[in-house]
C-alpha cells in the first residue's frame, strides 16, 4: 500500500508547499480509508493470522511517517526561504557592485581618453622641443666654432704682438745699458735709467700676456726636473734679489722630477717670485720656497716677510688686473697667470697673508711621478750663476 502512494508524493516534491500539503492529506486519507474501500468492493486486504502485525499498527506507522515528511518539508521550505532571501540580497549587492564597477569603468574610460589626449599633446611638445634642441645645438656648435676661431686668432695676436713689441723694448733696454756705460752726464744717465725701467715694465707685461696665450694653447707634458725650474727662476731674478739684499732660501728634493709642462711651471714660479720681490720690505727681507710631495701631489709654498695684503682684498687677489692699492708697481696679472697655470695643471692655489708682516701662497699640483731615488730633503741657498 505505502509503495503505491510514495511515487505520488515524490512527484509533488517540486510543487508549492500548499499543493504538497494537499497531496499528503489526500494520500493519508487513502491510507486511513483503505479498509473501508476494500471492504466496500469485497476484496480482502490480507489474511490476519497469529504472529502477524496488526493492521492498526501499520496504519499508525504510515501516519507517523507522513507527519515526519510534512514537518521535514516544512523545515526545508523555511530554509529555502531564508536561502532565497540571502540569495536575493546577494544578487542585489552584486548588482550594485556591478553598477559601481560599470560607473568606475566609464570614469576610467573618460580618464584614459583624457590621458591619451595629454600624451598626444606631450608627444607634440616633445617633438617641438626636440626640434628646438636640434636647432639650438646647431647654433651652439656654430657659435662654439666661431669662438674657437676667435680665441685662436686672439692667441695668435697676443703671441705675435708680444714678440713684435718686445723687439723695440729690447732695443731700448740695450741702448739704456750702453748709455749707462758710455755717457758721463748724470742727467742723461738718469733719463736712460727711467727709459730702461719703463721698458722692463712693459717687457714684463708682454711676457705675462704671452704666458696667458701659452696657457690657453695645447701644451706638451713631459718629465720636468725641479732643479731645472728652480735654477731658471733664480737666474732670472738674481740681479733683483742681490740689489734688494733679499735672502732667498729653498727647501726641496732637487732630484725629483714631475710629469708636467715646463712653460706652466716657469709661469707659476716666475710670477710668484716677481710678486714676492715687488712687495718685499726694506729691512731684512727674505723669500722662502718650500716644496713638498706626497703620493698624489706636489705642494709648493712661497713665503715672504713683505708688505702683506689687507684681508678685504684676499678674495680678489687672483682676478685679472686687480691691484690692492694704486701705489702697487705691478700690472695686476701676476697672480692671475699663476691661477690660470695651476688650473691648467688641474691643481689648486690659495693665499694667506697678515698685513704688514708676511704672505704665503700655497700651490698644489696633482699627478706627480717621482723618479726612483733615495735623495734626502735638503735646505740650501742656490749658488749664483752667470
């Protein structure tokens, strides 16, 4: 009996709960009225006999099973409703998220279009800038070439002019020397002395201008012996040192050679020596040259007990044509030439001074290559040379 009714229940599982309940009640009525229908149509259900379960027990069991099914289906319906509610809420949230994402995508598309426009504008400007740079580079290259040509012509002009102007100056100095030895009149000798002094001043200025031209040109580097530089400097200024009774002291390693240029080194030593002589004091003057070396640098100290320089002038002492006072006899080019020569050798130069007492100039030149020697430092006075 139960087996015949169960498929009907199973077919109704997918329906709404009210229809499912109607089906269950109908099937339950069929179970409860099964005996009445059977007896009405005269067909025996089965023979009751000893040891067999009562029909009432069977009916109670079936009724209990259907009640359990109704409760189960009711519980499932409640759970299904909760799940449907949660699912509906989740779907709504998902839809909201989708709407937000859609709005964000639209905003990103608008921003992307704006960025694309900006990129196109930047690309156009970059192209314009590149063209301007190319044009500027061409103009700069043209002007650099023109400046190189002008500098070359100026260097040639300085070189040729200094040589051409020194010829009459040399003649004037020679005539002054002859006049000193031949003329007897004191006035004539005095005049020629002034001519000789003026000619020598102009000669020094031209020499400095030629040094500036040499510094700006390409110079050949070689091993230069310090002894050679020092003896040349001493020989050049020997007469002035003796006439002013200046005590000239040198301390260095005479056997040391450095990788440098003799023109630049002579310009440095000659101008520092000339500067110290010009500003020497009248009482017990001295000039001291102290040359030291380390693994990477040649360090040169020029010290004197001359007039010194006031502190406010220190920052400008290496400028072209600068003179600390109008009474200075120099032409304002000496320390400028020193600075340019030291910079050409990639070195450094500095000055310390105490006004009225002393002055010290420090020069540091890199890239020294000393010879393999064990000569010791010595302090000595250079001999007079004819």
